[in-house]
C-alpha cells in the first residue's frame, strides 16, 4: 500500500499549476488549469485534501495564503466538479 502524502497546488511563474507533495523538491506534475491540478492531486491520493495557493497577489508581493481544494473549487462548483469528474475518468 502506498504511503499517504499531502499535496499542494502552486501556480508557477509560467502560469502553469504544479502538483507538489509536502516536503518534495520537485513537482509531481504541471497542468494548464487549477481544476486539472486538483484532479491529479486527488488521483494521486484520493484521501488527501490538497491545499491550493491563492492566485491573487498582495501589494507587498507574493501570494496571500493557502486554501483547501474544496474552497478553491467553490468559486464555480458545478463547472469545476464536472471538469474534475471528466479528468478523473480520463486518467
């Protein structure tokens, strides 16, 4: 049985979304959309609730804080849930 990992979704300088395991030096994968990255993190560990970096920049520079994947998807829940289901079935 694989070891459970906690995942983070981070936006790169290039605008892609990286799926990174906690304490990992490198990303597990890169995606064009945040919903795709969340779907991949949930595929890697279905029991994990990945944390998503907010994509809003502060005036002082950098991102403001992390939120749960469920909160990130709540911005457009119907569209995002359908996208995750489509991506999960494809994998």
